[in-house]
């Protein structure tokens, strides 16, 4: 029987989908199980690798290096457990408080206390899903670092194969299990709620839960990553010239943990939230279109778009992992081609798959009616165009980020050449590069929004966001590869492995840094497009049933302009609080390091207490994240309740536009500075201008400026704005009339009457 709120079912003879409704669950189940099996396969292959000297080796020094590596690996894993323990404790506390707040806020509204329980439970389910996947991903990524060092000793190709397999396991877990849990959550809601539209609305709380954990991971993880990185570097300048890769430095293990926190935990949670948010908002919009809501296949089309992307990603990732091993690639350029081909091939294959999905899962034509009464005739290929625009927008953004951050291209070489005249010129060159790199991605996103809206209205914008994110497993795999290769490089340096092995891992790490910059640009643009889709859905929900009979947002309205200016300054305020948090956490880390160094000297010990340093940095970082996260949570609520829906309708676009520019420029500038430093260290400017020269010193200064830009406030800001859009959409029923503009000032203006 039909659920309440749905239209008459559409059959193929009536122009409906070609796929029967009973096929949806098997398709989703098979694709998700295939992704899970692929993850387990990669994990099992890495688990069989041993961190020990080759059996045929008779070199005692080599055996000692491997024994030292195994000990350091144990310290590294203990440090990861120490961080995860503190992170889980804080996350569970914040999730519990938010669950109660969601229940309390939604109860007095037209939603009612009964449905507010389901809102709170869906939020809790999403938050716990994101937390669990982050925990598993940290284990997968960190356990692959030691085997990457061991296999790199055998050859560059073997080391790459291990790292990319570990990255594939890390990249697919959030996408596969997140979507499987989303579908399961919707099925459970369907058993207890008859109205499908109501269950779709409640399902958005699942995405909100993931978004809340992503915000905590992004802000707290970014602060931790920078605190331990800067703390490890400052030790050498404050005490006895202890290098940042010296085992006697108490913060070296914390620095390695920080690489995984930023790349795996923070980025993984953020991209998972983007996928689920875009899927949820597309499901909500499709449930309000009668001809789509009348068929289970059509109403689940947004979910099937993501499922098709998973299958494309599995095939492409198999090409990268299996083909690389068969060819035993030993040339760095060949390995770089593999990483590039992953992104390109996933776009081509996903486009073909999405064409088939649109043809067989959507009606031949259907009608969308806007709030003002206008109607739009849509055909199934229009949906494909919207999705394809998202796919190729992501490819264009990736190409631009690679152009501006790769050592092989002239922008990074120009920044390296600028180091010849000092740090000031280097900083100016990097800033100019970052600002310039914003132009094309912003135009591409604007074009994507324009085409998507003209194809399918707000549904088209949400489908474009899904198009960007349907192959999210590939960039996330590259991000995992970067974290694994960075940790492997640190472990090999600490273990004093032979110079050849260290050079191989350094080369892999350099490629991983470029791949990470591409993924960060991808994450910023996808978050911006998801935020725009959420903003459109928020406007529909907030103005639905109003006397204006449409979405009435007037930029000349002083209330809207007031909110627009507040939204524009909000990312800068959040960035300032995040940077201040980095400073406070860095100070606590440095003090702990100095105390341990004194104790080591007094007690004549060789091994510091690595875990204590991780614990101190974790505690200070997670405490510092509280102020930015509370500001992000309260900003839309206070704006809506005090200033009204018109002001909130201005705040969101102002914040989205500014956060996108801050995040993109910060990511590309920081990545270019980092690769310019690596370019100089590799001796590409000549032996006299390599490591230790004044050119290298200028590159190090700029790199330290760029690290918080690309790892702390840049990612945190765009993630925060995405959460603001999400919380505004969910809490739209209570953000209707403003206390200041709509009531107090109105009463003052009409006091005489």
C-alpha cells in the first residue's frame, strides 16, 4: 500500500522507472557489501605484511634498524590509542548534549514531542556512525605505516602499493558504511512512521549527527595537528637543538599521530558528512515532487546515485592497486600517473554509470512545481546532466589544485625561486598564487549551480552536489595514502633506516602532499555546493506557507543585508578562534616537551614519555575547540530567533561565499609553500641552494605560515559553514520570527498607533 503523502505509483507503461521497486534494496545491499569486501581485502593484505628484516638479510645493522622500527611502531600505535581515547570521551559528551538539545528544541514546534524523539534518535545514530567510522579509519591508516616502511626498503613500487592499498581501505569505509547505515535508518523509520515525507524530514537529523561529529573532528583535529607539528619544531629552537625527527624529542610521536588525525579523522568525517547531507537533502526534495514520491525507485534515486559512484570507485581503485603491483612501478613519474588516472578514470566511469542510473531509475518526464506556482517540465536526462555537471566540476577543481600545488608545474617552481630574495617575497608569491587559484573553481561551482537549477530546480543543485561526491572514495583514498606515507616517512627517519629507503618514502610523501591538496580543494568545493543545496532547501522550508507565495529574499531588505554582512565576517571570526586555539594548545605541548627534556636529562633516560605528550596535546586541543564549535552552533540559532528569517537568509550565503574563498586559497597557498620547500630540499635549485641554505630558511618560514592555513582554519571554516546550513535547515520551524527586527523594532515603530 502507498504511504501517506505519496502520489499514484508510476509504472514503466506510464513513463515510470524501468527498475522494479523490489530491486532497490538488493542493489544497495550488493554494492555496499562489494565495497565492504574490497575494504576487507585490502586490510587483510596489509595485515599479512611484517615489520621485520628480510629473511635473506645477514646485515646486523639492517636487523637493528628493523627492530628499532618495530619499537617505534608500538609507541606510535600507543600514541594513537591515547588520542582516540580522549577524542571519544569528548565526542560522546558533546553528542549526548546535542541529542538532548535536539529533542528539547523540536518538541514544542509543530513537529511535536512524538516525532522529536525520532529526530533525536536519528541524530544520535548519525553521530555514532561517524564516530565509529572515524575510529576504525584511524586504526586502518596507522597500522599501514610500518608495513609501508618495510616494503619501501624493497623498492619504490612495493612501498607505493602498500600505501595505496591502505589508502583505499581508509577511503571506502566512510562512503560504503555511511550510505548503508543511512538506508537502514530510513527503512527503520518507515516501519514506525507512515508518512514518507515526515520520515524523510526526520532522516535529515541523521546527516546532522554526522555533520556535528565532523565539525568536532575538523576543528579539534586541526588544532591538534598544528599544535604538535609546531611544538615539535619549536623544541629545536628552545632547547639544545633537538631536531623534530629525533627520538629524544617527546613530541615526535604526537607529530606522526597528528598527520593521521588531520588527514584521516578530520577529512574522513567531513567528506562523510558532505555525502550524507547532500543525499538527505536530495531525498527530502524528491519526496515533495509527487511523481517521484509515488515510486520507491524514483524517491531513492539520490541514494542510487551514490551507490553507482561506489561501484565506479571500486573498479578504478582496483586498477590503481592491482595494476600498480603487476607493473611493479619503480619510476616516480609512473606512480604520479597512477594517482592522476584514479581521478580521471573515476570521472569517466561514473559519468557512464550515472547515465544508466538516470535512464532506468527516473520517470521519462515529470513536473516540478515551485512555491510561487511556476512549473518546470523535467526529463530523466536532465537529472543526468545535473549529476554529470557535479562530476566534471570536481574533476576541473582537482586539475586546478594540482596545477597550483604540484612540484612539476611552474607555480610551485616560481614560489621556490622567490625564496632567493627572502621569506617576505616567498610569502607574497604564495598568497598571490592562492588568491589566483580561487578564480576557476568558483566560476565552475557557479556554472554547476546555474545548470543544475535550470535542469531540475533545487533538486538539480542537490544532484550536482551528489555528482561531486559520488566518487568521494577516490580522493579520500588519496588522502589516506598521504597520511600513511607521511607517517612512514617519520618512522623511517626515527628508526634511522638506510638513506635509500628514506628517499623512496620521501618521494612517496611528496606525491601524497599534492594528492592531499587536490583532496582538500575537492572537499572545499563539495562542501560549498552542499551548503548551497541546503540553503535552497532551507529557503523553501522557511518560506513555505508564507503570504508571499514564494521565496522572498530581497538583498535590499535591511534585515537581509544585515545578515549578509554578519555571515561574511563569521568565517573570519571562526578562523581567529581556531588560530587562537592552535596557539594555546601549542603552548601546552611545548611546556610538556620542555618538562620531559629536563626529566630525561636528570634521569639520564633515552626514551621520553611519548603518550603523555599526546595526552596533553589532545586535552588542550579538544578544550580549545569548544569556543569555535559553540559559536558555530549558536550563530544561526541566535540570528534566526533574534533577527528573523530574512536575516538568516542573508547570513548563510555570506558565510558560504567567504568560507569557500578562505578555504580554497588557504589550502592551495599552504600546499604550494610546502611543496616549494620540498622542491628546494630535493636539490632542484642546485646543491648550494638546498637544505640549510638561506633559500631553504625562507621556504621553512613560509611553510610554517601555510600549515595552519591548509590544516587548521581553512578546513574548519568551510566545515563550520556547512554545519550552519544544516542546522538552519533542521531547526527551520523554530527560526521563524525575529525578536529584535520582527517584534521589538516593529512595536517601537508603531508605538503611537
